[in-house]
């Protein structure tokens, strides 16, 4: 993961220098939908994985084969629908919505066409993604993640050296990367997992299809609203302030995406455990794993977030040759939003594992779509671009988190007292105290490499110590002590 993070950050540096701020901003707003659709792919995959893991918990192999084949049919149909919608939406985007220089319009359309091709392939491969998640195959994701990062680095080097339009070349080549990674996944799944038997005529079941369509439909509704909300904010920002500010959001998203790698991979491994526990009828274990997931997901992200928030200006100026305006503040505020979200993400998985997601997704979808209309009104009144992130933190962060906790209480039986005592108060106390300690070098030293190293050192030592004594319970501390003792015994031998 560290290798992938380094390669990705270096790739962003190369691409920003090769494309320039304007073209990078165009890709961020047009091709950036690839990243948003990657999130949608993950959300749809989690819906199918829920049925896979539930069947795993029940121990029924035939049901897993049925789930796989029904999922293939559903997502093939869904891929065609999304492709048609994107083609129609393109006529709207490029005729009055997007604020793009006229001489770059053709390049932007090439990027958008590549996006549609990439999206189609991604959606039809969702069932294979679900199988991988259900089997918790993290080694595969680590290896393919490195391959994907190397392919992106290769694309960046090609863009630096090519004499053709760099934005067009970048858009087309980036759309080709999923062809490679998804083909590998497809072959791997068919060779390794017994439920990957592709024969819809034999294994398609109407009753299972109806159940999955109901769940997948509501899940897609919630995920699509999140996609529209996030991408819609970018369109509104582009409409009022141009592609230069989309470059700033692109930098912020790239950096935050890398900081989230550790948390996301942990959650990817945890989600099947939550679903299998519910499938086996162990509601108490399911809630325990969800709460632990919230605590450790927040901790993993906060560990990196604190020094990056404090040293963001220095980091971006050393990372990028030309830092877009607003990029530093946007990245800091995006980190704050992600911190709040990490506190409750696994509770969404717990609600999905229980199955009654209709009302939950309605509430979340309304909140996801709300910022777009509010932002349009505020920007038309002359409000600052930073307003977008204030809204995102308030609605996507705080209000969506409250909805998850409330529904986890109502549907799954989560106790509010347990949430505050075991998760919220210890996590927030650890973060605030560590942030205060880490702020000390910033008070007495000028911006430099030495200060940044000290900041990271203060943050690491303080956060690990505080997390051990404040966040961990007796059983968790005992487990850590046992692990260290076993390591000492091995080294002595």
C-alpha cells in the first residue's frame, strides 16, 4: 500500500506538470467522473457481496452460484442503461453546463467518451468484484493495486513525452487501464472460485432475482445520489469559477484518496465479516465488528490526517511544482469531511447486512442531493468557493453520520450509550489531544523539512500512545501485549 501511495502521488505530480492547470481541471471535472463511478462500482459491488457473504454464512454453495449468475444479468442490463444515460447527459454537459475553453472542448469530449467505455466495463464486472470481497482476498487487491499504479505511472510518462494532445492521450489511456485489471480479475475468479460458473440459463432464479433487484435497486439509488451530489458540486463549481478550481479539487481528491487507502482496505476486509455474522444469526457479533470497524477506520485515517492537515502547504509545494489556487485549503477541508465519515461508515454495512435499507437510503439520498441546489444558490449570490466544502462537511459528514447511527439503533439495535462510550468520545478525545500535541512544532518553528519531520514524529508517537490508553479496551490491549510478547520470543530464537 505504501508503494501504491508513493507511485500515485508521483504520478499526479507528473500529470499536473504535463497537462497544466487548465487541462488538469478539465480532466478533474469530466474524467473525474471515472473516480466517482469507481465509488459507485464499489457500492454496487457491496450489494452483491452482501448476498454472497450471507449465503456464505448460511453455508449454501448452490445459492452462491445463483447469486453470481443473477448478478451478472442485472449488471449487464444496468451497464447498458448507464451508458445510454451518460451519452444523453453528454449533450447537456457540453452545451451550456460545463465551463470549458472552446479550444479544449474536443479534447474534453474525447475524455468523456473514454469515460463511458470505462464505465460500461466496470459495471459488468461488479459481480466479480463482489466475489473477491466476499472471499476477503486482500493479497489480490494489493498486487493488482501495485499493477494499476504502475500502469498509471506509465501513462503519465507517455503524456510527458508525447507530441499529441496530452489531455486526449491521457483520457484514452486511463480508460484502457480498467480493461487490463478487470480482465485479470475475471480470469482469476473463474479459475479460483467454485461459485463463478457462468450459466444464467441454468442458474437464474426469478425469486432470487426479485430479492436482489429490490436490494440492489435501493442500494443503487443511494449510491447514485451520492455520485450525483459529489459530481454535481464539481459541475456547479466549474460553472461559476471555471476549470482552474476543479484542478484544486482534483489535487485535494487525489491526496485524500491516498490517505484513505489503509482505511478502505481494512473496511473491504471487514464488510464480509459483518455480513457473514448477520447471515449466521450473530447480531451481537455483527454490531461488535461494525463498531470496531468504525474505531479502527477512523484511527487509521486520523493517524495520517493530523500531520497532513498541519503541513499541507509545505507538502503540496514539495509534491507539486505548480500548486493550484485553493488546493491547500480544499485538501485540508476534505480531510475533515473524511474524518467525520470514517466514524460511521461500517454502520452503513451493518444496516445493509440486516437488509431493510429502503427508508435509510431515502434519507441518505435526500441529504446527498441537497448540497447541489444550495450551492448553486449561494454561488449565484457571490459566496466563496470554500462554501462547497463547508456544506460537504455539514451535510455529507455530520448529517449523514447522524442518520447512520439512528438507523443502526432502530434497525440493528445499536445502543446510543455504547456508540458514545466505546467509539465517539474516545476517538474524538484521542484526535483532539494528539492534534494539540502535534501543533507544538508549528508554534515555534518556521516551515521546513525539519519541522515537517518533527510534526510527523509528534503525531505518530502521541496518536499511537493515546489510542492505546484511551481508545483500546482491556481485551484489545491484552491482544497487543500478546502479539509483542510472541514477536520477542521469535527474535530471541
